[in-house]
C-alpha cells in the first residue's frame, strides 16, 4: 500500500547573525549549540521535522555580478539577506505554539543575543509540495498533483488534523 500523503504546516524563520560574528562562528554556534537543544524541545511538542538552512556571505557571493550564478538574478529579483533559515514542520499550529512558548525554548532564544539578531527578521508559513526527490519525479500523476486538493490542504494546516 502506498503511503498516505499528508499536508503539514511549515514555518521558516529567516534570521540574521550579529554583525560582529563571523559566518563560521555563527554556523558553528547554530549547528553545534542551538540545534541540539532546540531539537529536544521541539520533539516533545510534536514537531515532525526541523532543519537549518545556512546562507553565509561566501555562498551569497555566487550570485554577485562576477559570480558563476549571476544569471540566476532575473530583473526585479534579489538574493535574500538572511544568514539562517530555521524550518519547522508540524501537523497543527498548536504544536508550534507549544514549542515557542516552552520556557526552555524561551531561555534558548534569550541566550542567542550575542550571536543572533533577535529584533528583526521575517517568517514565512505555508506547506511544501515536493516534485523531485532522490533524483526521481514524485507526487505527479499526469497533469494532476498526487497531493490533496487546495481546499483540503488549507483545511489541514489552518484547522489542524
């Protein structure tokens, strides 16, 4: 039997490192100190997946005027300036609320002050639809997606299952 496809809520927190912190120091801090503590807190609140997406200046430079990926910047498009994206997948909004209001999570965020900028950034929230995975086309049957209908997806993430 094929696995059931599930639409889940995904939150991406777009973060900046403190200007006095190097790219490497920020990466090491986020990966080696924050990740383990945050993962333990997230797991107890039903988080399905949590990841960090690192975007140091050396990688952003690939799209500079003399970089090999300059072609990727179509007119009107910009490379986002964030240094770190924290992505969290949950079945329902209440799980996310429970995680971020957890006193241990609040303490962890408070400790980030010297390394991360905590008074600005952005969030994006929605759901993922994956169409290529492990080098194969997935979740596409003819012209229609193998995922639920739009209405079912919205109900799943807004109403929680």
